[in-house]
C-alpha cells in the first residue's frame, strides 16, 4: 500500500556506503547490518524535555490499529528507499497502548501479523524486538525491579509476548533495556532484593528462549542514568559483572549505544572493547550525543574518526555476528519533512561506511597492533610468564638477585593518534 507520505522524496544516495563492496573479505552490508529504529523514525512526535510535539504525521495520534497499520506502510516504504536490511521495534512503537495486557496482546498479535505480511515482499528483516517497560506510568518504579509483584508479573507477561512476536517475525536478537531498572533514592530501595529480582527475571527470559527454540541472541543494553538517578545496568563493565553474578555470562550479550557510553563518562570504543574482552559484544546502537548537553540527544552519527575507532574494535573482535548497527537516532525537532528522514539515515550510513573502511585499512596496515605487541613484548619472556605462576616471595627474590629497577617507557600516545589520523 502506498501512503503518499514519501511522494516526491528522493531515495537515499550514498558517497561511501555500497552494500556490495567487499571489505576484508565480506560485503559491506554484511559487516554493518544497518537497522532502522521504529521508535525514533515513526513513533516519536518531536517532543523534548521542554517542549511538545512538532511532527504532524498522517498516523497521528497513534491510538488505533488503522493508524498503526498506516505507520507500518510508511515504515516499509522508507526501508525500500534506504535499501535497509533490518529494522527494530518496541511493542509500544508498533501497536497502540490499550491500558491492559489482554488488549495489548491482541493488538500486538494483529500488528505483527501485518508486519509479517509486509516482510514477505521486502528484503528488510527484523534485527531485534523489545518491550517498552519505561514509558507508561505503571513502570515508574521499574519493571523487574518494581517493589510491586503485580508490576513484575505484568512485565514478565509483556516480555513473553514480545519474545513470541520477535520469534514469529524471524528476529535475530531480543533486547532488554531496563530504562527504569534503578532507583531515585536509597531511602525507599532494597537494592539487593531488586538486583536479585532482575537477575531472576533475566534467567526466566533465557529459559523461555530455549523453550520456544529462539535461536537469536538475548541482549541487555547498558545505560547509566536518565530517567533513573542510578540505573543497575550502568555500563558494559557493570552489566558484565551482573551477568556473571547470576550465571548468565554465556547466555546474554550486550547491545551497546554510543550515546549511553558518553553519559557513563566513556568513549564508545571503550564500551565495545570492554564487551569484547568479556566475550559479550552483541550489537550496537549507533548515534551521538551533543557534547554541550547533559542528556541523551540521540543524534545521527557524523564523526568519522569516532566511528572508525568503534569499528576497529568490532573488527578486532570478529565482527557483529547476529548483531548489527541500529540507528537509535532521531531527527532534530525542526526537521519536519519526509525527506529529512531519508537524508538523516543516508548520512549516518555513509559515516559508518567511511568509518568501517578506515578501520579495515588500519587492520590491514597493522600499525596499531604492531605498537601494541611492542609495548607488551616483555611479557613474552620466560621470566615474565613465570611470575604469573609464582608468588610474591619468588618475585621479590628475583628483583633482589637481578637488581631490577625499571625505568618508565613512553606510551607514544601522540604518535598513535597521528597514525589513526592518516586513515580518517
């Protein structure tokens, strides 16, 4: 069905993104695995913390199934204009909120049947689905961590329904983002109980994945703050520790977002490197924050040097596997036109493609890896390796016997930064 929303809109044109270009032996499309975020592209109405709706779309207000299906028609028109391989959704993006679980389940099943019909004639597949358990007032004190067991139950039923819908549509991952899994004040919070409940909830998700034969990845998404004062899934390292505490380190991986990394005081490549070192790199949400603002602005990426270092660590880790590059990014409130949606995604895809090619060139050149090997070369000696199997007494005796008095060595950071700049 043609909606007319994209009448007169030019399809995406690219300067760097070519899906069939081979990079390090793999098609660019298969490296990047781009996905369109249903929520920011179609469900978001242009609000910010200080102002209301600026976008007026034909499917607004998003309160009945007729408009939900129109929104789906528009979405698949845009996927075609972008030649997008994947998309992602929350349940609340694709169906209207009904106020009770039974009706939410009925509308979710109806709209996912409709999406399935659309997918039969489209190249665009589902990268991942997830449940919105942060917008409605019922979630104000958390979902799996809520002090009210009825909210926990509603959350469990909601996640089951969204996992079923994701499985039905052939989704390759299922994501849990605990937008309000945290606390506002310790005065009314039993942190230990809430963390145990969150761990058990995630264990039930994994158990259900195996029960239904879902072959995709289960992912959790770190974020440090906003809306909760302190969220339990603060960053990649916090999530890795949480997963290990509850015995989930081999079952669950991480969906990392650039904007969330910045809010946690990290770079995106830091979060990727942490996840990779833990064997938990699953997928990424590619966006950026405004460095002059203290909140999550979710802008499309436009910084090639930053993106190149991210893909460098992704390539070193073996790639994204079943994950992908989801544009969890939105237009500016002033960008009102349908063409703006196409241009924003095309620009982001170009930036990622250019960053990927720079990262691949650095991998092929090997300069960073050579410098890394040289810096840690001392650990390849028999004496250094023996230390790790020894004890403090033996090490002390060696220091005394050999008169070891180390001199500091330069880390050569500036030279390495100059090296990276040759490629970006």
